[in-house]
C-alpha cells in the first residue's frame, strides 16, 4: 500500500504467475466529498457568538448543512525538535458546531426559495462569547501569526485534544466539518443505508474489500491488481494527490520496474507501454437512483432502480469513459459463472439531453494512461447532501462484481 498526502491511497497485489509486460486489473474511486473546511484565518465573532470561517469544498447541497450537529476532523501539523514536522490526525467525537437557519417569523419568504449568501450566512457557531475559559485562549506570552488568525476556541480545543504544552507548536492544519450523526441501517427491513459521504466511500469500501477478499486466487493470477482511492475528485482532480497528477503513473512504473528486475528483465518504456496496453480499468463512482418524487428528471428508458445492480455509465461526450468495448468486458465479468459464482445484474445510465452530466476520474485516467476504461457505480439518493441514502442489496451486488473482476480471467478481443 502507498499513500500520497495521506489522502490518496494505492493498494496492490501481484499475481503469482505475473510476467514482465503483463497488464493490470485496476479499479479507482475517490475519498473526498463536498463539505465545509475551516479557512486559514478562521477567527470570527458576532452578536455574542464565537464563529469559525469556512470554505465550501466541492458542489454540496448546502442547505442540508443547516441545523445539523456538526463536528471537526482532519490533520494538524506540529513542530517537533530541530527541523522535524509531525502530522497528527484529529477527530472530535462530540457536536461542536451548528449553522443555524433564520427563524421563519423574521423572513416569511425564506422557505419558498432557499438562497443564503454563501459567504455571510454559512458561518457556523462554535461557542458563546461569555464562556471565557475557551475564548480567552492560551496563556502563552506570544502567539504565532497562524495561531493569532485562528479561532481561539479551535486553538484551545486542539490543545486539549492533542495534549499540547504550547499552541505555538501548531504550524498548520486542515480541518473539515462533518455530520456527527452516525451512519445506520434504516427502512422497514433495514434495507437502506442512511449515511454521510456514500459518494464515494461506498466505492472505496467495495474496492478495498474486493481486493482483500480475492487474495486467495492470486496463485492463478498473471496480472497485477490495483485499487486507487483518490482525493480531490470533487474539485476536478488537478492536485498533487489527485487523479490528474503523476501519482498513478509513478506507482505503476515503480511497481512494474521492481517486478521486472526480480524476474531478471531490464525495465524499459516498451515493457511499461505494453503493461498499460494490456490493462483494464474500472472507474467506480456512485450513480443516481431514479428519484420517486422526481422521476421526470431521468431518461425514460434508463432509470437506475433499487436492486437493479451496479450501474453502467454512458455519455457520448466523454463525461464518462465507457465505450462499447469496455462495456462488453464489464458485462462479460458480470455474466460470468467462473468458479461457481452467480451472475451479477447490471443496469445502464445515460442522462437526459436537457440535463447536465457529471463526470468521474475515468476519462482523466483513460486519457493520461491509455488504459481501456469503463465507468460504473452503485446507486444512491440525495447525492452531495450531508446525508445520502444507499441500498444494501446493490452494495452487495457491487462487491460481488468487483470481487469477480479480480478473481477471474478477463475476456480478450480477437
């Protein structure tokens, strides 16, 4: 396993029959979701409330973040001795913040069209000014410029959580707000998953567990199996750790070069290009179930339904990377009964011509690497809301499909 920026991960296993130039069975998903992130200068107070300034990450359904029990998590960079920096993960396990709505009596039209100013009105409260023990902050004689710009409540909370002697040891941090309400199963028969961040942690879960569950078949595998979980997909993937970086190519080169040397084969660009040409990639990102209250928003003949299985995503304008060739491979995997496995149902999604189409890391990686790619995903409702809805049976269908993908030989074209 390899990580970059502690937010993108590559996991891989090597088939025992691998030979230099053989391909990769690759799957990708993304780890990030729309959320509120603390601004670098987050200190705010107004009308007796201590607040924190936030940035809006990605394309969230922001009204769902109002009146929720919110907390914070992320990482803090600390100064150690000498020129050493230390990264600490932090997660507060209690509700800390709230973005309050305005009372309907003060704005009678507010409920008809929710349109808050995203700079002025999406500012969480975190404390009451009169509670001086947190607001007064640390007793250190001098604070660094970073600490001085940060909400004193956040500084004191970090000091307590991380048992810091001196808050000036905080060099920087990345903190995001999250919904404190835990995921759960719901519905009359526990058939639904109610949770934050199903987009796209469902795909991360399926990719990871399928890679683990298929490890028993490595003795018959002649390829490398890889799962990439990328950060920053929600904002375009163009970052040090995103799918539109050199992370993927760098890892593939390093892994194949080491394996080739182990088999006394001198690494070369020709071998690397042959590996890419022999590879196949599934880009896995959640899809939109047909909404029971808005069925007209879906193309009449392609409405992904509960229990219909994973969704093949198609867009002729290349917002998705699927082609007839890559779709044929996916269908072959789903229909295969190799090793006594059951067929997996598939359904198809193409958006209406009068509707915008989202995209995934699929087209980015297909273009950068030249690997044949198919876009697919398990369905959900309320995508990009603070709380989304999934369906247990389709998660199981997705896990079965990706496990079969890793376990079995892929079809080849003449």
